[in-house]
C-alpha cells in the first residue's frame, strides 16, 4: 500500500518550513506518512487538485502564496469561506474522502496574541492578500477599534475593511503609522529576496506589539527595528506553527505533540 502523504503547495515553495514542522511531528508520533513541498504554478492549479483527488494516498495540502484565493475555485467550500475570509490555506479529505477547503490561518494568527486585550484598540495592518484576509477576519472577531490598512492599492484595502465590517482607513505604504496597539505585516515585504518593509515606528506607543508573519528570515528588518525600540514582537514562526498544528490534525487524524515546541523551534532555526 502506498504511504500516506500531505504537502504544501505554492510558487515559490523552496523556502517553506512546513515539511520540517510536519515531519518533526510525524517522527515524534511514529506515524508512517510523508509531508513534502511541491511547487505548483498558477496555471497548473486545476490539474494539481484533479490529480490529487484521484490519489487515495493523498491526505491534503497546505496552500501558500499565490494560491490562497485562487484555490477556492478548485475545491469544495462547505464552510462558505469565500463569503467570510475569502481565502483558504488548507485542503483535506473529509470522512467520505471528498476534498474540503478550510482556513487555519486566522486561528494560527490569534494564538500567540490570545492574551492581548485588543477590544476597541487601534491596529495597523500592512498588505491586502490572502494572509491579510485571515488576519482581518480574526481582528474583526476580536472587536478591535480603527484599523489602518497600508497597501499599494488603497482601494483594495478599503474594500477589505468594508468586507470584514472594520472601521478605519486604507492608505498607501508611505503613510504615517497611527498610534496603534498592534502592527501586523501580512505582506511579503522583508522576506528573503523581497524589498524590506521600511516603516517609521516612532508613532507606536511603548506598549505596542509588532507582529510579522514573514518567517524567512525570522528576524525581519521590521522586527529588528521594533526590538531596537524596545517593543514586544511576534515572529512568523508563531503563526506558522499554530496554523500547521490545526492542519496536521486534519491530515493525519492526530493532535501534534506541542509539548516539543521548543525543540521544534530550535530545529527550525538551525
């Protein structure tokens, strides 16, 4: 019998740490399965899902840039994520073997800041892609105050704020930051091979938290600047591991051994 497997798809995909995370958990739990990274070009997305749906050994996939929105066109969406978050990051088989699209990014994003009281607080978000959708969805659920969304296309940002019922402003990336309690970078800026995210953090209060979902490199220029100002920071590994944990259980039917998080983090940083 062919070994069960899951994977992460994107374009590019070589930077992904998902195989390391899922492989670590599979090893710890002694599960005989595989998890791999697969580059899928946008024009190949439809064929990819058709091929995998026909492969009984395939347990599902994580979906990363640039497919989080486009994947909705190729898999069933029983939770109507198209109408809520508007993006998926995980595809798995349900008990009948049918493919299901879901999103673990929102819960993964919230887990490291669950102790923050953000109700009514001003927040700034950079970016308006698939990851931004999950973050804005989560922020709306947390009842945040005004949201300042910085994006190259302010009109797209304004539409996203309206979609999630958030009050605030959509501004170009060069705009001055507000005195936000939380700043989140959901864009690829600062990622290896991308331009840095160059923001003036001086308007942020001393108790602000700066959260960058980029994890390659782990300390982005944004987080380095925040640390230099003495601000609390959350790096991209926190959200990555959080969303991966939820996906792992959907793929392999077992909860990941989170008691080994420190060892996993060391391995990811090696």
